[in-house]
C-alpha cells in the first residue's frame, strides 16, 4: 500500500519528513510513503487549496494552523481526528488553531516559538537586574544598561520584518486585557488606534525617543542583532525566539547567556508571552479505506517517542512543543524560559492564528515609528487603514 505525503520545500522539513518516513515504514513494511514538496508563501497556499478543491491532495500534508487553516474549509475538506488518542496530549491553545466547532483536524508537526524580548542573561547578572514584569520596570532596566555604557535595545531595520515585534509580540498582553479583541477585530469592532492595542506603538516610540537603540539600527540585520546580543553589544532584542538559530550557528559559546521574557504590559497581571503555534499535519477527506488507516497511523507516529527524537535531531527548536514532545534535557535557557510561560498559562497565540486580518505595510510603518518619522498614534491609525483592503478581499463581514 502506498500513501503520499506533501510537505513544504524547506531543507529541514524535507530531511525530517524523509527520516520519519524511513522510521515509520521500517515498523510498517506493508506501507510505502512517497514524499513530495511544495513552495512556501502564497504559491504554496494556492497549491494546497487547489489540490483540496480538485480532490488531488496527498494522503497526508503539512500546512499552517490558525486562520490559514480555517480558510481551507476543514469541515468539508479534512478528516476529523478528534477521536485519536494523541489529541488529549495537545496543548489547548494548539488544539484551538486546528479545530472548528465540529472537529479537530490536525496533529502538531513541529515546535512553537515565542515573540518577546530576547536578552543577555549574563549582563543582567552582572548589573543585578531582574526580569521586568511591567513596562516601567523594563524602561528602568534600560536606563541602568545605558549608564553602564551598553546598548539597551537592539533594532535591525535592515531585516524589515523585525521592526514589527513591539506590536506583534505584545498581542498576548492585549488578549489578557480584552479576550474578545481578536474576534472583534476581525469583525471591524476593534482598532489598533484605541486602547489597549495602541500601547504597543507607544512603547516602540518611547524606546526610540529615549535614545536606547543601537547606532546602526537603520541598516543592521537580524543576524547582526543576534551577534550583538551574543557579544554583549546590546542587551535587549524584541524578536522571535527562533533568533536562537543564528546564535547556535555563529556564537554557540553564548547559548547559555541568551534568555527570553515577555514584552511587559503596563501592569504585571497582564504580562504574557505571545506564541506562534506549530504547523499542523492533516488528512484530506479524499483519503479513504486502508490508505486512511495508514495515514492516521503515520500522523500518530509524528508525535511518538521516535517521532519526537527525530524532531529534536532535525529541527532547530526555538520553543516548546505544543504538548506533544518534551524539550531536550540540554535545551538552551531561551527555550526553558519560554516553556515556563507556557507551564504557567501566561501565553496567548499570535494574532495571525486568531484573525486573518493583517495589513501588508506594518513593518514599514514600524520602521517609521522607530526612526522618528511617524508618531505612535498616527502609525496605529494608518495601520488600521492599511488592513481594510485585505479584510474586504477576504470578504469579511463588517468591512
């Protein structure tokens, strides 16, 4: 019996897929699995949607969780896997990103990653600083760092996407203050120009106006930011935890010095870490009979002990797994720091997993805020206008 497995074309994804197939088929010699790949981005999205709609989808496939998953019309297109035993092991936040009211359709392919402040723990120890729980405490730490002659906050607008992190990684704090925000935002009843979401724009502006950025922030890249953090040329970097990949490659001796904390809210009770959930692995409804049973077994194998060992070997892990696998015993501090937020229930998914609404120009708008070109309030209002066309293209009600 043969089944097909469609994955994205990232080298580490293909390598892991091949290793999982080899291990699974060694235990199930009556099953042959052929691995096929697709491009990422919009082209990959179109391939997945087209193959589902024409009933030509592979028997098992990897795709996004969250709002992009919802756009696949899962109730009509995918096999409900809610009766599978591994579902009970998944974190609730991940389950919500691969489920509808009618079923749960995916297992977790990889690990999560977080958005927040990546920081140099060794410098914190030297200066006697504690992880801030409020925005005022964060700014007080920045002042101490500046007085010690170091750059408090790294910015890297040469990699434009990094400019968004003060906003994107603050969403868990917004969610803590207003749990209905994402749903209401999708219905055009919440705005970034209003509280509590506008605070992220103000935070970015405040750090810029305090003069806490590195001098080369207009041209520095994310790789430069990772190096600066590892070599103590900068102490805080609002960034995604997958920055650790750069550190592993270029400054492995600094891995133990790099930690994570959530972007602090105005009040400690609202400080949470924003989590980018793992991709999902799904089965289309066109997979039937013996192939369906083999596909279910393979999806379960992904999070078996062997599957978890292979993930640890082939993936550059940047966060905890969503209830499926344990972090390696020698996990870097940035990973265990992030896992602590998960264990304490102080997290929320990034907005993109809860709402399909995101304008194309946020990164450029935030470069302007972080360069003194546009005020925080003006930027937030401008971004609210930026998302309108996309929301209308999606056919969302209320726009």
